[in-house]
C-alpha cells in the first residue's frame, strides 16, 4: 500500500485483477457501441421534402388547412407508402413574378423536390405571355441549379383575352418542360375546371371534392418524381 492510501499498480492484488478489469472494460465498450448502433438504427429517417410553389390553388384558398391541396397530397403519398413532407408555399393571388421573387425564401427548407403551380393569376390579369414565360424560366433554372427535381404544372388561359393570347399562354408550359427536361402535368385543374359540383361559389377555386380529384389525377406523376433516382 502506498502512503497515499491507493493500491500500487504492481501490488499482487492489482496484478491479479488486471485481466478481469480489462475484460470488463472491453465488454462495457462493446455494449455501449451496440446500444448506440441500435439507437441510430431506430431513429426514423427524415422525410423527403416537396416544395409546392404556387398560388391560391396550392395554398388551399377558402378551405380548412386539412382539406387543402398540400395536406391532401401529403396524405395520399403517405397512404401509398411515400414518406414525404409537402411544404405549402402557395400564396393566394400570387403571380409568376411573385413566385420568382420569393423563391430563395421558399428554398430555405432545402427541399429535394418541387411542384411549380404558377401562372393562373397571370392569365387572369392578361399578363404578357413573354413575361410569364421569363419568370417561369428563371424559377426552373434556379431550382435546377439548387439540384431540386421539378414537376411543372400547366395552366390554360381564359378565353376572354382572345385566341392569340390563349395560344401563346398555353404554349409556355410544354416549351419550358422540354427546355429543362422536366415532367409536365398539362393542366392543374384537369377534371375540375368550371364544374359547379367541384368548385366553390367563385367557380375558380376547387372545393374539397375538387381538391381530391386534382390529387388523385396528379398523384402518379408526383410519385414518379419523389421516387426518381440520381
């Protein structure tokens, strides 16, 4: 025994227990490593993020939050086994210019995927199709630069601006989809537009039944988007 009261390292008792202490330490370290591995394995992976950049049709104008497009799309994806968080970046009344202006803010959540639904309000206001096309072009370019996979949602012009305007406006979406090689859902309101049973009183915004039809029709393309590799 040393004067300090602690056992000397070379004392017989210490030498006898040395191997046992070493074995105990190895067992404890192994158990700690195994527990840590199990905890890491049991921690759920973070859901993939899908940015829904749009206007009132995306925002869910006139509807309870749980009945809006993004909530219903997320629920439909979950029902199909896709763990995806759909971020509602829809603002009622927004134009393609507005979507472009807030794009950096919208990307703050670092989504892996994006659904772009803009242009309806441009068409309602009679915005020059060249301006609408330029705004959407810049949005797609910046999304691709951020390595975000995109589904572009098309819109169709109202007939009150004349056939020439409608032709130029409607051509924006397929042309940009081809330019950036992104999938195109041709018309976001397909199966719902102008149907009084599927729209709110203004005949511009879908009711819950209309939202469900939109989700049902667009779901396969969204599934393909979030399941894309590379």
